[in-house]
């Protein structure tokens, strides 16, 4: 019963809300699966069941934003560096190998519509590359990945032709301005 443009708008709003949660508010719904998202023609989406919530520190939020930006730019080496910021290299890490794995894989993800992209599977593949190459990843990434994968499933159902990367690029200016305001806040200046 939804018009195509309404499906697109709800899908864009869900993705934009998710990005703002991670990068601006740094508090996110950790389980936004389709059963927790209510939509009705002519109304905005409603998110319920806030029983599982995650908090992201500033460093992780910035690294995650850089990760998605490097993904949007199809920059495998930059993506690998950003991923490393979300974890650490073990003593036996093969960082050039990890960057090579990601550089080969990223073009299969960039520009894909939600219909052709399963974000959970994509991030799991990157986790697999990281593990095989000795890059330890923060446990917080598992919760963030779960949240992303769930919202991805909601949007895929509503607007499968949307691109997660395109919506991120559309929201990037607002996200960057909000992050800059945060960096210029009195509290952060005092802490610095």
C-alpha cells in the first residue's frame, strides 16, 4: 500500500537516523530489526523496543565514519586503515595483506543497492579478512554490525533499490557539521 516515493523516503529516513545515531548522538538502537520498526502509509517510521542500546565513544564514532567514507570512495587502503583504528594489529598481523583483501572486496559492495547488498554478510567478510590477517577487532564492532545489519534488512524490504553508500554521502555534510560542533564544545575544549 506504499507509494514508491514513500518507500524511498522511509528507507532514507531509517538509514539517516541510523547514521546520526552512530556518528552524532553516539547512542544507537542495537536491535532495529523489522519487527521493531512500524510503518504505515502517510506516517513516519516508528522504532520500538529500546531494550538493547549501544553507546559509541568519540574515537570509535570518528573511525566508523571514516570507514564508511572510505567505503563510499572505494578506497580499500583507507578502509583498512580505518578498520585498524577500530581494533589493533596483533604481533603477527599482515597489514598489507589485509589492505589487499579489502581493496579487492570493496568494489563488490560500493554502489550496490540494498537488494544486492547484505551488509551483515559484507561486514562479516571484512571481519573474516581481518581475523585471517591478524587484525583484532573491537567487540563493539559486533554490536554495531548487528545494528547495521538489522536496519539494512528493514530498508531492503521497503526500498531495495536504495544504496546505503549513497544515503551516507547525502547525510555526510550534516554529520560532519555535528561532529565539528562537538569538537568545538566547551567540554571537549576543557578536556583537551
